[in-house]
């Protein structure tokens, strides 16, 4: 049986989530629920460069950027693809 990993949002990610339109909130919430099954998450891509050790999941034009840590996933950003890597 797979164990679930705790998913926590940084202060910035929580603010970004709260500001999303309702339809996008539902899609991002689905991604957050999928992250509980880390590392068995389809569509997750490891990042490189300055964000080595981080990963992202796409939902439409939006990105959920996160860091896997020991027994939890820390979501750092939830933003449109134009802004998320700034």
C-alpha cells in the first residue's frame, strides 16, 4: 500500500492559490492531491539550474513549483507560466 506524503504550501504559494479564479483553483487542488502520491506523480518534471532539486507540474498554462523533502512536498509557487520562473 502506498503511503501519502504531506503537501504544504509556502506563504507565497498560499497567497497565489487564494488569488486564483475558482475554475483554476479546482485544477490546482487536483494537482495538490496528486502530489500526495509522490514520487508516483504523472507529469512532474525535475527542474535544473538554480532550481535543481525542485520540480513542477503543469495544469494548462499554470505551473505548480515544489520541493520534495523527507516526508513532505513543499509547494513554493503557483503561477502562470509567464511569471512562475521569475
